[in-house]
């Protein structure tokens, strides 16, 4: 099948590459000329495990191409995926300008005799498929195209991939959701996805609005699980319970499940924060006060700075001239994405209290340098960052941080103190190693190294 993907960011590049991998001919379109030049010259633009190999193979074999021209990109495409940004606008609503702007241009490019399916993969509020449909019709009519309704269908196909395991998620999705009222679109999209669901995972067909809401409901529910567990962690600290035990105890209940129950310093990334906010705003627009979501967001904001009072108290409420080493900048491991990363908030707070920060992250250093430049300093690896630091703060649970050389850490830090926002280490071990160790929802270890 000939496919076009508009927007070649995290979702677009993974989508395009994975569809090429199953034999389709894919053209990815982006307005970012540098990005397109880089991708066209065979260089990948994001870090995502497993993606580079597929990208190289499919680019070499001519199944994956890149262009800045929308007209060239969609000319022969039967299916056009929109993987465009939907950032929050000033009030927290999803900004649809990117999606609707492209829809407007697509209308002008429809041709007599064509049939194209325009598929919304971006996370968009309920009613967007209808808006996209209407805009395409309107702009086609303005361009003098007759009966444009016959030339295309619109479908909603929200994407559930997780950064860090995006290729696996795309190649073996738990489910594929397709929202469309067109039988033809349903058949074609079903065929396109059939190689990805051979193990029997469902393709769930529904109407456009339900598909649009499904994506927000899924993300908001997961964010709620995280905030709920962070509230339990807060209680554990106050009541002397151990959150790891509580987590295991409750997670073993099949109705609850083990995943997404890990407390920490809050969720971040390009999706949960904006999607929870956008759903809450959509609810308001529909005259409904979705109270849980307000609490989920409030808890998350507080949780990002959960470690700060602990660090301050350790240094007797004076962080001036304290030098802090930071492990982890990405909003989660296995990605270089720093959008809404809790590490950014921690850095801001530490600096505003007079401390200086040196950071290390396996993949996100370039992005953070672009974002905050020389506000902090940077180290080459997880040990260099510790040299002369007063303590270590952990913000991202990269695997390589999980079993470090504790003797080396002690020898490099001025005082053997670790503030761990991701609960990486065993409390007993930290005691034996002699660290002062504070984490989330667990007892404080007051070691004496
Ligand atoms: N990142 C994720 O993990 C994830 C997961 C599921 C769903 N989503 C949703 O998918 C959508 C895209 O997210 P993303 O993370 O890939 O965004 P992104 O910012 O990484 O990529 C968007 C791309 O679109 C390009 N673009 C902007 N305007 C354009 C235009 N007019 N024509 C062509 N290209 C244009 C940008 O240059 C950029 O490369 C969002 O709605 C997001 O909520 C994201």
C-alpha cells in the first residue's frame, strides 16, 4: 500500500518506519527542512530502541522516503496519517492548528478519481475527525473540486505507543483502535494493520468520537494510577508503611494489576501532562467538572518537587553553594525526550535555592543543552558527574543506574547522600553501604559511611 505520514516526530517516524517494515511504500512529510534533510541522508533524528535498524533497512530498500512537500508526499498515497503535534494552547485545550491547517491543505490537493483515507493519529479532542472532514470538504470546494466527499474518508486511529518501547508497541500493539463510519476505510485500515495483530490482539472498530475519547481515557487513567500511588507513598512516609510492600500487596489483585503502580517524582513527557489537561478542558466545555483529573494534575505537580524538602533538610535548610549531581534528565528511561521531565523542575528548584547542578543522562544531554544551556553543567558519564558533589539526586530510572559501583559513588561524593526519585535501590543494601538514602514512600536510611 502507498502510505503517507504527515509529521515525522516520535509518532510519525515510528509509524512510517513500521509500516515500511511490513512492505508498504511510505513517504513521511515534515515542515522541518533540517529534519527531512537529515532523515533523507540516512541519519535518524530521535533515539528509540530498535528504530535505527528498521529505519536504515527500509530507507536503503526505498520503502521509506522523506519530503517537505505535502503535495509530493500524498500524491500516490491511499492512506494519509496525521501525526502532528497537538500541544496545549494557553488555556490547556489541545491546539488543533497543526491538524486543521494540514487538513485545509489536503482539501486543495484532492484529485478527481482519487480515494484517500485521512487518518488522525494525533491525540485530539472528541469531534476533531468531523472538523477535519468539514475543513477538507470546504477547502476542496473552494479549490473548485466537485463532490469532494466521494474522494476521501476520515478515520480516527489513536496511537498508544510508549516512547522507549515504541517499536515493540507499534509492531505488537495490545490493540488497534479504528474509529470510522466508512466501511471502505474500515476494510483498508484493517488490511494495513493485519500484519501487526497476527497473534490475535484485537482491532477494535468504533465510531470516530469514541476512538478519540478512548485515547484520552487511557492516558488519563494511567496518569490517575500514578498519582494515586504517589498519594499512597505520601501516606506511607507519614504512617511508617513501606510503599514497595503496599504496591506488591495491591498489585497482585488481578483487578488492579502490577503495572503503573510505581511511586516516584511524577509523570512527565509529551503526552500525560497535556492529555490529562486537555481532557479536563474538554469536560469543562461539555459542562462537566471531571474532578478526579484536577486532583491528578495537582498531585503530580507537587510530586515533582517531593525530594526538595528532604534535600533541604539534609543540608540544614541551606542549599547555597551546595553542588548537586543529577542522574537522569529524560522524562523516563530509554528516550531522549525531556518534555515536561520532572528533572527540569528539580533543576529549577535547586538553582532557585542557591545550589548548582551537574547532570548526566545517557541520551537526553543534547536536548537538555538546547533547552537550558549553561544553567547547569554536564558530565560525560554517571561517575564523572559525582566529582566534588555534595549529594546525588536521581530523576530517571535508566537501567545503567540500577546496579552502580557504590564504593566509587562514596569515594567521589563529598557526603554519601542519595535522594532517589525512582526508588532504585534496596533499603537494606543502602544501610549496609552506609549511605544517607531517601526515596519515595519508604523509610529514610541514615547510614554512616
Ligand atoms: N510521543 C508519544 O509518545 C505519543 C504517543 C501517542 C500519541 N502521541 C500523539 O501524537 C501526536 C504527535 O506527537 P509526537 O510526539 O510525534 O510529536 P513531535 O513533536 O515529536 O512531532 C511532530 C512533527 O510534526 C511536524 N510538523 C508540524 N507541523 C507540520 C506540518 N504542517 N506539516 C508537516 N509536519 C509538521 C513537526 O516538525 C514534528 O517533526 C501528538 O498528538 C501526540 O499527543 C504521542
